[in-house]
């Protein structure tokens, strides 16, 4: 009885029935390793609209901002003096207007009594209208100065990450000078590819990022101009790490195809540093020494390329 139990246990733990695979050439993609740079799709400077002294600066490199967010305030003392001068002029004109209106009312009373002439009354009315016009003009000039003062607020032109801040609080800047550079519109990989591979690439082709975690991407744009023997391409990648702009990332590009023999990786046995594959010949199994190439993935299965030792039509025994 004990012998029967031992035999049953040996049968239960023995190897599973092996399968077979008839070798046929497979079309493999040739990959070219290049480096790409993480760049922002839109690089927009936030410029000062007036000249003056930077009174406050609320961002630094690496900060995230929203469109319209205040990032700095530029102050010009001359604008404040202009507003004060306009206020004084308006106050003086309003005092003149009050006097002119009083004279007009007195003139209207005198005309009713026949003491003064209608011509004198028209002169008083004209004087009141002139002063009112002067007040309106001065108020409009004051509004211009107030608008210039409000333009000292430097706003973020778009949502994104602050890439550079070339100024400091207290610095003097001119109108149109950039206070910060905003990278927005998302991020992508920019590649510089040798021109000999340009003909093998097209927009929409898949690429692989092999730096750290492997990710898939897509060529979004190929630029037609060749610069210094290289073609520029933009690649879109989901979940791209954007902590460091202009960081270099290793990328693999499809640049061609070739025929190769591949077998499942678990069909290879290694002993004493030599790789063996079991093949079936005339109903009998035999081991052959092979030279392996690179590992590839086909439809999610881990495969390995056979350089020598096997040929098309051989039947490989698989686990």
C-alpha cells in the first residue's frame, strides 16, 4: 500500500506534458535608441506692461500658476505723482465751475431785471461749459494714469509651470521686459533623430520610453526642416514626468523591420553557460546548443531571438 502511495505522488509531481512549436520567421521591429528632452508645448513670457521697480514678486522657478494669476507688481512713482496732479487740477476746476455757475445764476437774474445784456449771459454760459469740458478732459487723463498704474500688475498669460524668473524684487525693468517664463499647454518629448532614419518615421508611430518605468508614446509631429543632419520630432506620452523641464529621457524609435526566428523564453535551458533548446526529430527529442539574441515581446508573450543553432521548420519542444 505504501509503494502505491509513493508511485502516485511521483506521478502527481512529475513534469507537465510538453508542447511543440514549428519555427517560422517572424517580422520584428528594429528599434533605435535616442535621447529626448521634456519640453513645454507653449513657452510664454509674462512681460511687464510698464517700466518701473518690481515692488513684489510672488512666484519662483517650479511654481504652478493659473491663467491671470498675479505674479509680480511693478511700481512707477511718476504715475502716482501724475494722479495726484490730476486730482489737484480737477479740484481747482470744480472750484472755478462753482464760481462760474454762481455768476451764471446772477446773470440770469440780472437779465430778468433788465440790468445786464443777453450777450453777457451767453458769455457766462460759455464759461461754464468750457470749465465742465476741462474737468471731463482732466478726469479722462486721470483714468489713463490709473489704468497705467493697474498695468503694473504682471499676470500669468496661461496656466502652467514657472520655468525662469530672471528678475528680483527691487530690480528696475523696462516696458515689455519679461518677468517670468511660463511653460503651459502640457508637456511633450522633443527628439533629435539622425536624418538617415527620417524616411522610416511617420506621425502616429509608436515609441517606447525605456528610462526607468517603460511607457508607450506616439509621434505627434515631424518637422520638415533638417538641422545639422537631424530631424526634430515631438512625441506625446501619457503620464510624462514634468518635475524637470529639459530633462533627457531615453527613447526607442521604430526605424525598420527584419525577419528573425523566435521561441518562448522558457524553452531555453542553460547549463554551464551554454544555452540549449529541445527539438523533436523523427519523433525523438534532442538538445541543440543555440546562440541567443535579444529578448522580445510578441502579443504579451516573452520570446527570445535565435541567432544560430535552429532554422525555419524545426519543431521546438516547449514546456
